[in-house]
């Protein structure tokens, strides 16, 4: 905070430029170029010095040390020898001066070219980072009210294009999540408002009736308790849905065969009343997850298969393993469902028609199933049956341990329960 205040008090012409990616890339380009140029210059200077030191003087050869100096007493030979040494010294000095001049000029050239490299690096970095500016501006523009917009970044299929495509898919998921949240809030408020409206109307009508007696209020209280129980079930379903979407805190091993066997015992009265033919093939299938949520998933699927069935229809339930994955399957007869409507069934509060006369479903059963499956990393496959009804398969990830044999129950394939 103090550094920010000091920066704000500093005059603009004294402030250092903001450390942007473009500036850092430019400095990096310029620094690398300058280091490479300096290395080339130093290597050239050393090689030139070494070659000059080894090269003999053209037109002169040193005297042979093995022969006696015959010219020692000859004044003319002595003068020539002195002249040779003088020429060598002058040539060496000229070479050193030329090398020094070459070093200075090369340094000046390197400085000029390094400055040009910085300018070119600034331009190139700007061109390379231009898509990032487009992505940043679009991401700032896209908000909760405009999630339908997409970056749609043109250009080659490089890392920046991959980043833009990733953000587009993220915006798509966010848009779907926001839409689902809006629909969920609207439907939840409607579902909660309906029993409250009925309760209020019932109380107002009873109060306005001058012939109301204690027996009348007794009947009203019974109706209010039924409405309250319906609201309680709805709230429990909403809580389960929210906890499932929040993920799993802990995982425990469970056997789908045992869970399914217990779940089939619950709706026996309703199965008998409808005359349903239930067939089960339960083989051990170990899963690793939340046992309570897995029980709710199985119970919701079986309850959905029974509730939306027809009199004298059939329900087929199976558990087992396939490619190391535990699989729970349920299929039921019922009304004909169009394939395009199958995905709609897994949305909260969605029904393909009026609420069934039997049961108290709120359209949350399959949405809870999907949330629990997602929390466990399971894959759901649902398809409409040609003769009516629905077939659903839930494939769980492989469990790290296999269930004990004593914890599983096996049923003969296609054994009738009723």
C-alpha cells in the first residue's frame, strides 16, 4: 500500500514503466541478442589476435640461430638488422591500433544493433501478445448477463488459440450452470410456494366459514400436516441435491448388490398394488464412495421405475461389473418417451406431463441421481425404450478394493421377485 501511494505521488515522467509481459519479452530479446553479439565480438577479437601473433612478417625471415653471425662485424648488415626490428615494432603497433579501432567500432555497431533489436523486439512482442489483449478485453466484457458471447479467436492453431478455445468452453459451461441455477431457483420457489398457497387458502376458507367446528379444524390440521410433510420432503431433496453437487468429503467401500437388494424391499407394497413384474440380477459390484448417497441414487432410480410405470408393467434391475467398473442398471415400462426428452428428465423439477396421481414426486429424483453420479465420477447412460419406459445404466469408476464375499448377495439371473 505504501509503495502504491509513493508511486501515485511520483511525477509521471519519473515513474518506471509498468512491468508488462511485452516489456519483459522485449528486455529478454534485447538481452539475449546483446549477450550473443558480445560473445561473437569477443571471440572474433581473440581469434584475430591469435592469428596476428602467429603470422610471420612477409618478406623477412629470422636468422638461423645455428649459423654463426657472419654480419656481426659488417656495419651494413647491422643496419639492416636494426631496420628489420624497427619495421616489426611499427607493424606490431599498427596491428594493435587497428585491433583497438576494430574493437571500438564493433562495440559501437553492437550498441546500435542492440538498440534496433530492442525496437524490433518491442514490435514483435506486441504482435505476438496481441491475441492476449483480445482475449483479456473479451473476458472483461463477458459477464453473467452476456455469457452467450464467445472469443472465437481467429489465427493459427497455436497455444493462444488453444487458450481462447479453452475459455470458450469454460464460458459455455458457465452459461449452462447459470441457466440451470436460474431455472432451479425459479422452480424451487414455485414448488415451495405451491404448498404455502394451499395452506393459506385452506386456513382463510375455514376461518371465513361461520359453520366451522372443531371437527372442521381437526380436518384442516390434518391437511396442514400433510402439506408440511410434503414441504419437508422437498427440502430434504433440495439438501441432498446441494450436498451431492458439493462433492464427496470421504469415501467408503460399498456393494451395489447389497444396496439394491435393500432398496427393492421398500416399494414392495406399491409394486404389488400395480402388479409389476420385477426381475433382478444382482451380482457383487464394489464401489468406493458415500454409502448414503449411493443408497439414495439406487433408491431414486428404483422409485422412478416404479412410480412412472403402468399397471402390469415390468421392472428389470441388475448389478455387476464391466471392464472393472461397477454397473447398476434399471429398465422399466411406461409411457413412450421421445429420445430428445431423455436429457430433460435429469433437470431439476422437470416432468414430462402432470405429476402422477400416486406418489409425491417433485421432479428432483433423476437430478439427484445425476448429481450423485457426478460426485462419484460415474457415467450415466439413459435411453428411451421403444415400447415405452426408460433404461438407465450407471457405471462407477473401478474400486480400489473388492468387497468381502460375506457382504454381497447374489440372485439368480431373471429371478422374479413378485
